[in-house]
C-alpha cells in the first residue's frame, strides 16, 4: 500500500498547490500508514475546470460506450479486490472478511448495475407530442464519508458516469487511500482524462470549496445532517442541485407475533456491523412490554459475542464521541446490560459492543445518531405506541419490522416515516432506491432512482 503524493486531475497525478499533508492512521494500532496531499481551493478549481472541459465530449459519448467504460471499471475493481480490501482494513479498521464481502463486494455489484443501466436506460421518451430528453446535469461535486469508503464513492461516481456527467471527488480525510486506489482503477479502465478527478483534503477547505464552486452543477454529499444543512444552504444560494444522504436513527420494530430470538439476534448483528458506523443501522430496538425483558437478555447475550469480532471505530475523535454518548445514556437513567465506555484494548480505537435497556424515547441515546456499536432497547404498549416511537425522531433513513405474518409487517412498514424498511430480515438490494425522509436527506442513491439524480430533462414539442 503506497500513498500517492499528488492529486488525480485531468488524467494525471500532479502536485497539490500547497505543502500541507494529511496523515492516515490505522485505527487498530494508531500507527501512521500513509500521507496524502491536503488539497486547497486552488486545487479544487483546477479539478473543476478539467471536469468542465471534459464534459461536452463525455456527455456526447453514446450510452453504450459509457457502459463499456463502466464495465471495464468494474472488472478492474474485481481484479484488484484483495488489494482494495486490505487497504480498507488498514485505514478504516474493518475486519478483512467484512472488507472483502461488503466494503468491496457491494460496490463491485453496484458498478456492474450501472454498467447495465447505462446500456439499457431510456434517455429519451415520447410523451404525447413531446420528446423528452434525459441529459447529464453537468459537473458533479461528490463528497464522500469514511464509513464505507469505496461503496460511497461508487454509489456517486458510477451513476454520474452512466448519466454522462463529469466528476470531482473529495473523499473523507480518514480514508483517502481507498479513493486513490479507485482513481487508479478509473485510469486503468480507460475513462477519458478530466471525466473523473480526485482532490484529497479537509472538509472545511477542499470540501467547502467544491460545494461553493460556481462550476459545479450538482453537489452529492453523504455525511452528517449538520454538514448536510450547510451544503444545502450553499447550494440553495446558488440555486444548484443537491443530493444529500445524511444521518439516521432507525427503528427495529419487533411486533408481538415475531420470532423474537431471530429478530433480536439479527438486530444486534445489524448494529454491530462495521462497528456501528452505518447510517442505516437499526440502533433503536422496539419490543412489546410483555416480552421486553426476554429481548433484553437475548440482546445482551448476543452483543457479548461481538467483543472480539468487530473492529475499532475510525479515529480517536470518533471513539471519544461514542464514549460520550455511553456516559450520557447512563447519566440519563438508561440501564447498561452489555459493554460500556471503557476501552476493551490497550491500543487502537476500540469500543465495547454496548446495549442499553430501559431507554425512553426522549433520551439522548434514543434521539441522536451515535455512530458506534451501541444499541438502545425501548418498550412499547401497543402498535400505535410503537409507531409513535418509531417515527419520533428527526430522522427517517431506514428501519425494520418483524412479525409472524408478513402482511402484518408490511402494513406497519407502510406507516413508518422512513425511506427503506426491511421486512423480517429482508436482504439488501443494490438496485433499490436508498435515501431518507425528514432530516435524513434529499434524493436517492442506487438503481434507476440513483441514476435519475444525475440527469435533467428537456422537452421538445412537435
């Protein structure tokens, strides 16, 4: 694993405008594993200009040719999957099997899905006496988070490429090495110079410059709701399009007729996955009062099995944040039945898998996104009470419902104010639209709905 000491702009690696660098730290042992340039506003401007120059030719490229380049990109990712997985593990701390299966396996599937969509999507349609053209929105400023470093890049770049857009990517400063490998894959896949550009850097510098740049037509951001609000305000002032995938506090509703043991065990696994650093994690488990204590015992036992199976959180800052929430839960009266704020290891940014019982809806740990391996369990009296609690946060990204009868679960899920609901442990679908209600965001990612975010429409009347 060797970090590039330059930025990927207009098809080449070139020095950054300033001397500052970002140190990349392995969260498992706190050792520096690489250094990348801290791009400046001048670097962002150079990258945007390159993207604008490349836009007309790429937008005019036939969809079948764009599909071929995406297929080539997918194939390069497949060929380099082991190297990418090892890099994700080194800079994020994810256990290698999880990096291989999820951090690399899922984005490979997503890249393949957009290669197919680029070839099959109807970029033109007849509506009465009109011909409606679906055209690329233009230059995309993509700002991605650290928790799924390759997936979040592919979920933005692949549909943008399929649509005919050009891109400037600003990845998270905690996981830039994966982004550099992706840039290498883009180059190897033969995607023309300027179509994809990479500027590593800090959010308040490079990220803000990208969001504010007048040459950017769409800002696609995944991250915290607080930062998303700021990007939305900047975009609104410029009347430019945004796609925002933000925070979550998803409810896992276990109805009385459900298989309780299965629902609890799958629910705990969902929260502990990726060390709890998943915006769609089901961090609030809702259980009927008659079976509440049984569920608490099952959850505590399940969480205890994850002590040596999950990796660290991404940084010391993130560990302090999660610890603060654990302490807040205790201070507000929640009952800790597993885990705690103390670090389970002498080195590395590890947090013990933690489960809180006796959580009430107004508690901080039931309202705010913790982004760590922390599960809260709430009790409800009846179905209406469960619905009130499930919908009782500012978020609406994902969720789950369990019931003995699927129709019962579906009926409840339809009433939830959230963008995606898994029924009785439904599998992840990379073609289904992903995105949130309320303060969980604006727009959708993945599949045809994700492609639509990068298109604009023009009607020709005859």
